[in-house]
């Protein structure tokens, strides 16, 4: 297993390096000149050259990329253009824990609700229960998360108006990784809204996967032997139904953080979304590059976890 993990880590390390190269190259050859934007009306040739030297932008391309790559290992993403010399990691360090917390709790909601509901629908296949569940899931899945978020905010405002003393917050975020009642009030609705679309997706995927497994010959053989239906479902079918789910779950760990942008923007959550969007508008390439690399590492970590979980769920897959 250790050799298997080391092989995957080496391979994924090259993926991250590839992402950094593409990201850095796009920023280097971008048409906007961030130094000119930074100087604005105070532009002079002398000030331009001094500031360009201060940001090491007068170095050759590969020297700049080497400095960028070696800085990553020290969590040094360089200096922000927009914030005039402020370290990029200093800008992101407060937002990353918030985005990770939102994404992980949304994933918990998706898995805790979606997979059991999908399995239950598969067991009750072609009944009114299955039809109703899948119809509701299809409607929820079809609605974009920012639409659900907007409706949720309108509902909260209406409740605050109609119920005296309720004062349920409609925006912002509590203290990261703290769960007092005040913190929960801030976090609960964004987490549920963000988890809604994924919850519907996992329910439909779990149902499809479970139905496929329940139609296999070894399941019919188990029934012919007189085994209880619960034993057939959870001991024999459930583990095999997890195999396609493992891929989606693990990769979702990375994409959940990047997918939180709309939710963070609508609920005014101080994650990395607002920082990234502001940086794109201001051509603040060091911040854009840093967020891209952080999200790429999250996706790579999800793929590594997927490979490891495959060997746990299905022993037939050799970890060699």
C-alpha cells in the first residue's frame, strides 16, 4: 500500500507542476500590464521600472517560473499587485478555512441524505415512492445553486419579518470551525443550499448503481438460497454499489471548494471566492495563480483518495 501511495503521489506531483506551469504562463503572457494598472495616473517610466524590479518581473520567464515554483513549497505565492506588496498567502489564509469548511459540511449533507435515499429508491424501484423521490431529486438538481440561495434568502427575510425576535442571519459566516448557536445560524442555510444539488445527484447515482448491482446473477443466487433481503442489500449489494460512488465522492472533495463561489458570493461569505473574483477584475495575477494552484491541489488530493478507497471497497483492484 505504501508503494502504491508513493507512486500515485509522484504522478500527481507532476500534475500539480503542470498546472502551475500553465497557470504561470497564462499570467505571464496576459495582455494586461498589472504594473501600469497599479501606477495608474502616477505612471512614469522610472517608477514603472522600479516597481517591475521590486516584483521581479524584469527577470527572464524561466527564472520567474522557477522562483514561483520554489516559493510554493514555502507557501510563498509572491506579492499581490492590487494590495501593493501584501503577501498573497496573507490574503488567502483567512478565506481558505472558510471555503473548506463550507465544502466539507456540504459534502457531509450530500452523502448523509443522498446515498440512503438513492438506495431506498432502488429497493422500492418502480413504485410511487421511487417515482416521487426521483421527481423531487430531478427538480432540485435542475435548479442552480445560486437560484436556491436567492430563494432561501427571501424566505429568511420573510420569516424574520413575520416572526418577532427571530433575526435569523441571511448573510456572512460565523467563526470558522466554531459551532455555537450563533455560528450555526450563520452556517446552516448556506451549507444546506450548497448541499442540495449534490444531494440530488448522489441520490440518483446511488439509485442507478444499486439497481445495476441488484440485477446481477450473484444477487439472484443469494435470494435463491433464502437469504434475508436486508442481508442481500447491505452485505452483498451495497459494497459493490459503492464503487462508482467512490470516484465521484473523492473527486468532489476538490471541486466542492471551487464550486462554492456562487454560494459565497450570494451569502457574502468571506471565503476565497470574493478574493478571486476581485483579483480577476484587477488583473492581480499572483492571487489568481495561488487560488488556481490551491484548487488544483484539492482536486489532486481527491483523486489520490479515490485511488486508495478503490482498493478498500474492491479488493479485486490491485494496489501495485
